[in-house]
C-alpha cells in the first residue's frame, strides 16, 4: 500500500535532496511541495516520474494547525477574547479564521500604523455577514480575562508576565513565532 502524502521542502533541493526525492517519488502518490521558489517547483515537476506534485505554502499549515489547536483546547471560539501579536502573513490569516468563527480579535503589531492597516484589511476581507471584527490594539488596550494570546512575532519576545496576568486562569498561550514569550513571564 502506497502512502498518500509526502512533504518535501523546496528550499533544500540539491544533489542529496534529489536522491531523497527519487525515493519519495516511488513511495508516494501525492507530494506537497513547499513552493518558496518557482524554479525549484519546476525542477521537481521535471524529475517526478510517478507522483503528482501539488504546491503548498508552509505558512498555511501553521495557520491551520494553530486554528485546530485553538478549537481542540477551547472548543467554540464564539465570544472568546483572543489577542494576536504579529499580524503578518500567518497572524492575519489566523485572525480572519477566528473572526469568521464568531469572535473579535485584538491585533497588536509593532507600530500603530501597521496594526490599523492589518485590522482594516482583515475587516475588509471577511464576509459582510460576519459581525465580528479585528480590533487594532496596544498592550494597554487589551481587555482583562483573555482566553487566548497568540504570538507570531518572528522570535521577538513580546508576551510578558503582565499580559499573562490579564488572562483567565485557564487561558491558552500559543508561541507561533518561536520565542515570543519573555523568559520571566
């Protein structure tokens, strides 16, 4: 029985990777390729003999995994208090999913301008029927009793002890940026 899915990072395709790819190509019917670089994707298509190759974006896996973790840990997101630090590619996609799930999301970015632009973009993209919204915020504007804090700040430690104290006792912290929580928090 063949495996249905394999994953190969497009950023590491080299001579060694081609040997690995040839093995994966014989073992998998479908390969999802991180499509960071178009020329890598084209090379893989050329070398593929048996597998079907589908481009993916690794960040989308991160968004889906984070959203699934939220649902798994806290259940319905309806009317929860959620704050996202960093609303770049990953944070903004997650914010849209959360807003569409029935709750407002507090957006914090490094500058006032970027948090306002991110919130405006999210609020423009979401379906018109969706009454919830992204709210541009600062650390001082975050409400008490947060259910969730998510950090996607590219390793910048921004989640402090004071922020954690604003959370519910059973609140959830997700460090999606690797290193977003300060050591003394």
